[in-house]
């Protein structure tokens, strides 16, 4: 503020306004661009003061666009409801963690596996491993063993213009695929990260701190992580750990028990005797 000729009584940047600048106008590992954006706000406030404004200028999430223009970055929007074939994963980037939605559709076909979303070789291999696991466990999930022969499977990761790769999307792909095959929705309130083996084991990942923060910023408070990453929780500030329910898993079936929504129990008919009084019945 001082560099732009402002005093504390001239400008008030709220916490919500600052978060809006961070999430919608900057994407970097450091603070250089954040400082530039804040300086841009200060210069416009200084101009208002030079033009005669005397009141304090309050910067909020609602009016930040008046100072910085249209947002440069649009974070992944939250899911409105739990859906079949859509699982929430967590990714690490140089600018921090991000949530990653993985979608799977089952189509009539001849057994092709279609992968879209600008995926790297590692993620393509994760998709292949998830499919092989699903085929080996078809009977356990009440899926026809020949499902692969009669259908094409399309796995897509939105935001296709952004390259994606890394060894931590296997469990998310598996959850998305099993959900699509069983028609059971994946909970939108659960995020997961981890790699999968053909035997269904869950392998550890990196960047847990950044991924956990990404889940929290997206409003997701249940995060499934590999058991071998339990030691990495020490890297996450204690006050943030209290806000997240971490669930540890060694195998993919443990993840599915948490992530897949339970089928609603069917209402059983009321078998209590009915007493008849005249023409009226009382239960």
C-alpha cells in the first residue's frame, strides 16, 4: 500500500476479497503475481483518492472484478449432486493442488477403451490397470463377466486443454469405472488419491498437503488416501487436519465401500395387525 501512496485508512481488503484474488487471478507457486494484482488494486484506489474520494475503499469478493477485470482463472466448479460414473480425484500442480473430476461412460460397442482429456502415458496406464482390475473382480461387483466384449468404455478428464499426468489417479479411475458399471453413484463429498495395482493394492502418492488443501477449498471434507501416506499428515497444519476426515486405505475395495453411495433400504410393508372398528381401519 505504501508503495502506491496509500494508508491503512484508505483501503480495506477483506479475507474473502484476498481469497478471490488468489483463486481467480493468480496461479503460481510463489507470490510475485499476487503482489502484482494487489498492487493493481492499490493503484486504482489511489486514483480514486486523487480524484477526490475520501471514504475508505472496501475490496470484497463481490466487487474485486471492478479493479482487476474479468477473472483470469475459473476453478473447477463443485458438483451439485452425486452422479454415476463421476469420481473426484486430487492432483498436484506447480501452483498447488487441484480437484480432478474423472468421468466414465459405458457405450454399446466392441470392447474399445477410449481415453480423452489430454492424458499422459502414466494416466493412460492407470486407466488400463483400473479396467483390468474391474474385469478380474466382475463377479464380486455383480457385473457380467463379458461386459468388456459388448461395450466401449470412455474415460474422460474435463479441461482437455490442460495436460494431465502423474501416478495418483488410479483409484479415482477405478471408482469412476466401477460406479458406471454398477450404476451406483460416487459421493460428491468424497475425494481420493492413490495409484492402483492389478491386484487392487493402493500405492502411496506425493503432494498430500497441496491435495488436501485443494479438497478443503472445494468444500470436500472427506479425503481417502493410501495408508502409507499417514506419515505425511505431519506436513499439514494441525488446524487444517482437524477440518478434514482422512480415511486410510490399503486396497481399492476399501475405497469403494466409502466412496460409493449405499443403496437405500427398501421400505418394508407394515405387518402390524389392523384393528377394524365399523368401516374404519386403525393401524
